[in-house]
């Protein structure tokens, strides 16, 4: 049971992430959906949606199916197909997934005629997909935005969107689309009466005339014809019209532009004939009734001119009403405002976070400085105590040295071994004093090394200590001998006489029988464990027998 739950959780996670057998087939559609959308649609229709094993698979399938339908000119007006992608990519997925999903959501709203919702989706698509490298979908997004702005005669936004789309198409070397978007921007500049910008765009379009199809050329010549007809001579206008009609197919000819050109040079009959050829969108095209009004007025048919003008007003008034009723052209501004508000809130949170971090750092620094001051103060106290301890030890060493010097001077029946031990101990002490007085680190290191070697040779050190005490404190050694202590036990007592504690003596001699030795020494000295500490007793004994 201890391991069952983690194993089950791991299995569930693995199962959730595992893809169905259709996953690779769906992902492969990315490679040919643009070039062969009919094949992509056929493959997608062959997949049983019920076999898809995860939300990610269903979202990817829904997105590609919506793209395939759109590219096969099957205009959807409901979200039955795309909805799984919208639900999933709202939170998950790459920037490209988000860019595509909300663009095609916008396409569906556009097919339904809901322009405000269309614009909201397009803006959302560009915002969430700003890091995507799918330039083609970005170009289509800008193109659809410009189409919406044209409907509301917002020429500034039309130009902005058209030029953005044109740059995307140029980067993809899709020069037909590039020229058409430049022409759309030029048309916007014409309505703003910015002739210089129109000339620049037409000059740029002319560079690609040999690389574009007749439909794009027809669009270019229509814009050029409309732009130049007011200022060109009658002969040049006829030549331009003739060139335009000579290569453009009937369905690609902008007959309103041709009618306007004829009207500009006073050829009313040709203008009227050209307008008769225009049928597309006749009933709701304000341009048609605008040029009709001018033709009837030029003919002197004022009644017909008035009727055409009323039609024109009816259409433009309806458009004005729709513009007032809908908020489409302000969607982008509103989104940018909302985005700016969110960014401002993020900046505020970031500033608060930075302030908190800075305060925390300052508190940590203050605590660290306070800690260092306390440690420094404690170190000074410790150093001071150590200095006092060293001073006391120095005094003791000085006293020991004087005692040893006096002992060697008397030479009062000491054995050669004792004299030798005292001499060596005195030599070692003198080295420490010399190093202390001269502050000579070399001497100090040598003396420390000799002391280390002496201490490492435990038996030698303990014997030399006993011999040194035999010379400096003979009564003490004699007392221990009279109590029946062995030579080793006397050595053991001399360690206590040096000032070591019981634990330190045990650690130094490293003998398991340390406690037994202590008990035996106590028994010979006539003291019990409850009487006094052995170390204290030995040191008091040394002091009392030296007086």
C-alpha cells in the first residue's frame, strides 16, 4: 500500500499524456495543409474523433479541420468544429496555436456578419500569438482587419492594417498579395487626399508588375487610373483606359474606376456605358450612386440625379447608423487600453515585490551586521580571556623554568635520568620563551614540533614528566612511592599534576582500563570515589608537599 498510490498516480499521468494512433497523422497535416488543403480535409474526415485520447489531440484536430474547411471555401457560421481548440488553446498550447485558433474564430464571426466579435478575435489572436513565426496567418489577420475598417471608412486604420499585411506577404515572397495590399493602402491615402503617399505606393507596386497575375495588375491599374484621371490630359486618360481594358478580364475590371475616368475628361456617354457593366453589389454600393449622381447631373437629368443622390444618402445613413450602433472600430483601442491597464497592474505588483525584496535584503544586511558585531564582541572577549589564560600559563611556565634552573643548580643527589629529563624540559621551555620574546615564528614552530613529538611518544613523555617531578617535587614522588604506587601509576598521577582532567587523561593515554587504573590509585591513596576528585586531590597534594 505504501508504494501503490504513487504507482497509480504515475500510471494515470502517463495514460493522460499518451497519444492515440492518429496523433502523428494529425501533426503531419501541418506539412501540406497550405499546398493541398483538399488532401488535408480528406485525411481529417477519415479520422474518427471518438478515437482521440486527449484534449490536446481534440484541440489540434479541431484547429486543422477549421483551417482545412476555410481553405476549401467552406464557410462555417457555427463553432461546432472549432470549439475544442478555443477551449484548450485559451490556456494551453504554443503562440502559433493561439494565433491560428482565434484568427479562425474571427473568420467564423465574420461569416456570421458579426464584425465587433470578429475584430475582438483578431486582436486577441495577434496579442496571444505575437511570438508566433506563422507570418502567413498574421498577414491574413491584418488583411481581415483592413477589410473591416474599409466597411466603416476608417481610412487611417485601413492603411495601417493593409501596410502591415503587405510587409508580411512580402517577407513570404507572395507578391500578388503584396501588391493588392499596397493598392488597398493607396486607396485609403486617396480618400485622405495624400497624393504623395499614393505615388510612393504605386511606384513600389510597378516594380512587381512582371511577377504578379492579371487580377493583381487590374487592381493596380484601377488605382492608378483613379488617381491620375483628374490631372492627366484627355489623351493620356484614354490611353490608360485602353491599356487597362486591354489585358484585364471582365470580372476583374473596376467599372466604377473606368466610369469615373471617362467622367473626368467629359466623356459622359462612355462613362454611362462603363457604369452599365457594373453589377456586383450595385444595390448597396454607395460608389455606384455617387458616380450615377454626377453622370445624371452632367446630362442635365436632375430628377434622376436627385433619385441617385437619395439612394446614396440612404446607404451612407445606414452605414453611419451601423457604425454608431457597433463598436467594431474601437475594439482594438479598447483592447490596447485593457492591456495597458493589465501591464500597469503588473508593473505595480512588480514594484511592490521589488520594494519588499529590497526591504528584506536591508533587514538581512542589518541582522548580519548586528550578528557580526556580536560575534566580533564575543571574539574580543574570547581573545581577552585567552590572553589572560596564556598570561597565566606563561607565568606558570616561567615559574616552572625557574624551579628547574634552581634544581639543576643544586644538583642535590638527582639521578642522571632525572637530570637529563629536567635539562630537556628546561631546553624546551627556553625555546618557547625565546619565541615569545623575539616573536620568532620559526623558533615557535620548531618548539611546537618538538613538543608535538614528545607528546606523541606517550611513554617517553610520561616518564620524563615523572623524572622532572622527581627533581622539582621529590616529596610528592616519594609520597606516591611510599603509598605503593607503581612507576606507571606515578606517571599517571603526574598527568593530573600537570593540570589535566580525568577525561583528558583518558583521551591522552587511550586505555580502556583508565577507570580501573583510577580506582586502583584511589584505593592505594586511601580515598574513595565519593571523597574528592582525583585530579584535585593530586594537585593539592603537590602543593602541600612542596611547602
